[in-house]
């Protein structure tokens, strides 16, 4: 399998081929704005970095950390602390992962389990890191007869490794304390997500938390790496995708996500996802 040097190219390949793709990245690709993919994402950090905002949770990134992001979760990687930011990003087409799962082995577990207090992030120990690199090398270097079978087999083994690690952490670790952000921004994020269906403006948040508009914008951007308005849009699109996939009516989804005007919803959704809400609903019903 070709190893991409661009996350965007890997995502495009994943969606086009309805398969999976691997990107090995350093510091040359510009960080995307807060975004959502039509595929799963596994983000493995080699050198560490500053922080990752996934939905309403902000994580500090350390070497050996793995993040599991499903297709409904908006995410944003803030500016990194160091010149080199090495990481491996695996984009996975959800239906492909379902195809290679069984009744006894659900390889979607790390993307589907979203109980209260869970974490998108687990830290691999040294042995798990070595096995992770072994499988990535095997997938990207195998050639010749049986290449496709060996590629899929190695990928399945990698997903078993990661799901076992994810499951064990969910059972044994107090995950609710694994992400960090300032108390004020924590409260702001909580409020936004509890009232996402309502009109929310910076002026409204300023009055709600008794903070000046300039201050609230500054601490939100400093903590999360993105602006309040960009976060609001990304979260609403993330929720809209999930509701549309559940078969909800487009107009109902528009209202449920807090878009007060359908034309704005249509424009924002199409720009972010690449197709209209109606077409997305046709192709994505669970």
C-alpha cells in the first residue's frame, strides 16, 4: 500500500476506494481548520505536540498517544510546540471495517463506544508501540503475490491490537480526567453543547459567564486553538451528520442543530461535507 504524505490525500483515497489509507506526516502539511471526515480516523503521535480538540474535549498530545475519531466527531489539531511533529494518520471507510468484523469481534468498538467519561485517547506502552509500527511497516511494504490479502490481514491484526488496548483502558482507567482545559473554557464548552440547538452568540456567552467578549474569545482560542464560531459550526455539522444518518428529516435536523436559517445550514453543511444534507441523508442512512 502506498503511504501518503498528506492527510487530505489519504482521506480522499479512503473515501474514493471505500477502503483504508495511511499517511505518515511531519511538519510540512498545514494543519486543517476544525473539520469532520466521512471516514474514521486513527491518529498516532510519534513526537507529541500541543493539543487536540475533539468535539468538546481538549487533549494534550504525548508520544505514543492514539486518538480514535469517528465520522461524526469534529476535531482540530492546534499549533504544535516543536518544529517536527511526526505522526501516522489512518483513514478508514466505516463500511469496510464492518465487513471485516464478525459477531464476536467488533472492530468498530473503538469508534462506537462513547459512554460518559470515555476518552478518545489511549497511551500505548513500549511493546504496543513496537507492534503498531510493525503492522504499519508490513501494510506499507508488502508486495507481490498475495499483496492484497496480506495487507488486509495485517490491517485486521492492527485493529485487533488497538481495540484490545482501547477496551482494556476503558475498563481499568478513570478516563473522565484524561483531558485537560481551563475551568472557564470547560464551562463554556459544556454550555455550548447543552444548548447547541439554541441561538448562541459571543454576546450571549459573554453575558452568561459575566466575561467581556474580547476576553471570552481570547481564552477560548488560546485553550482550544479555534474560534467560538468555527467550533459552533463544526459541532452543529457533526450533530447534523449523525441525525441525518439516523434517518431524521433535513428540516428537523436543521432546527435540532441550532441553525436558525435553512440556507445557512445548507451552505455550511455543503461546504464542510462536500454534498448537500439531502444527498448525505440518502447515502448515509444507518
